[in-house]
């Protein structure tokens, strides 16, 4: 949930706070240092690539991508961040389960968050959504994404 100037929840995400952005920059710097010393793992490099890609996005997409990244990593820590078709994705055992597509990068009017056939979202009724349009993440939308991510890895 985002906060207004007074720090109160306003029901809509504005992306990460400046403090959270600083923490992400620090983590990215740590990953670069580890990688430069030869101690960086493939997973650390992949995470750095995802964080760098998110940082390059236009402000509106970046805010949504940052929240998606936080939701996925908090609700499915077993998923490894990686780039997939040049965009942030999250994989289990090397296979992408879910992904974020920047609307600006794709020249579309909205970004999207989707799932591959690796996600455990199958509905016995034979019909279920596999992709969602994202322009902002309200508290309710964040909860829905978190629930979908948890189901996808269940």
C-alpha cells in the first residue's frame, strides 16, 4: 500500500519509498562487488540484472515493477529472479513461473504480470486467467497478486 505525504496509507501503491530504493541500490552494489570479486553466484548476477532492468524503466512502470518484485520475492522466495525476453521474471529450477512486462518497453498502454504453464493456477472448470494488466497496484490488487503468486508455487 502506498503512502501519502504524511506517511499514511492511501490504498494505492506509489512504488518503493526512497528508503526502500536506497536499500535496493545498496543490494545491487553488494551484488556487483561480489560479482567483481569472483564470489558472485549466477543467482546474484541474475537478481542484479532484474534490479537493473527495473531501475531503467519509466517511472510509472518502475513503481509497479518494484512492487511486483517485492510481492513475488516475499511470497515465493523459492523463485529466482532472472531476465526473460529482457524483462523481469521469476523461475523455479530454471523454468519461468511468472513475469512482468513493461508497457512502455512493449509500446503498450499498460504493463502486464503473467504466468507460464509452470504456474499451478489450473482451475477444474477449465478456464483461468494467465495474464493481468497493471497500471497501478492498490492494496487490494497487491493482495490479489500475492495470492496468485502463492498459488502458482503451491
